[in-house]
């Protein structure tokens, strides 16, 4: 089928593709700003004394960017859960940085309970009574 007769070319499909593509930010210098990184592609940007928010690390792109040492990251539950699971095999974190690992009981079992859907279901269930 040629592109001329393809009903998916242009129109809704094109609008949807445009909406799903991340917004691009190129060559900007941010100083002392609070910036959400999700949904953007930052390329050749600089961040000085900034707070960089990451809600879902899957939607973050930094390409050839400089992040100063006095900038900090703020992680939402989705990104934080992945970090905690990654760190759970390293005993150092449990002793020195317990915020960055899941809870661990005396038997060595971990608990990480950040399931958004369960919380949403509980919230909806409690409002229907």
C-alpha cells in the first residue's frame, strides 16, 4: 500500500505521534531552578544548583549535559523503587544509606510496597461505601 492511500498517514496518527514524542530542549543553561526531567530530551544543557525531579526514570533523557555537584535529584516513587531494588544486594546501603534500600526484616526478607495501582484501588474502594 502506498503512503498516498494509507489512512493512518497524517490525521490522528500524526497527532498522536507528535503528542507522544518528548519535547526537546537544546543548549540551555539553568541556574537555581526546579526542573522536572520526565518527558523531555535535554541535549547539551547545563544545570547549576538545580533540583532535578525524576518521577519515572524511563522517561528521562540527558544527552551531553553538565550537572553541577551542588545540584540535587528528587525521585518520585516509581524511580525510587527501581533504585531501592538495585541497591538491595549491597549491604553498605543498609548500614550507611537506609533510605535508598527496601525494608529488610531479621530473616533477610525485603519489603517494597509502592504499588500505585493497589493504592488507587484502595482509594476508590473506600469512596464507594
